[in-house]
């Protein structure tokens, strides 16, 4: 998977926006204002950070040693860095969904109502 495919998939999800809150090189994807994915546009090979359940993070890091690592500049417990060009696209899509779902599950009642009102 390349960065454009990654970007397109993230933006296809309900309530998602993209922005550059840190600098002009770090693209962040948010659902209803809450971050679920980011990527350094100048990092080579292409890397993305995704939120992940801590137990699943450990299993993924073991199974994909060196290709899925603890989140770069993120909480190592809750974030992974993925080298997306070296992973199966189906797995990346699944992990984007997982990250997105973790964030949506933590919405406040108010934010959840706003999210559900989106078409």
C-alpha cells in the first residue's frame, strides 16, 4: 500500500478530517476531532502511526518484527508505527479500522450523538 491509498481510505471513513497540527510534514487524520492516524510525509520508507489495543500491539510487533514497531514519538503502549509498503494491504486496512474504532468507542455522549447524526 502506498501513502495515497492510505490517505484515501482514512478519508473515506465517517467524520474524518485531515490536518497538519504539528508542522507541514506531519499529516494527521482525526475522527470528530480525535486523532486516530498520522504519518510523516517525508519519512522513508513510508511509515504511519495507528492506535492499537495494547495486547494486540505486542502480538503484532512480534509477528511483524521490524515492520510494526512501537509508535514513533507516541505512547508505546497505545500506538504502533507501521512500514506500510512492507505489509499486506488487507492488514493495513484492518489496522486503520481498528484504530478508528478504538477512538470512536471513547467518544463522549455528546460527541457520539454528533457522530451518529452524520450521514
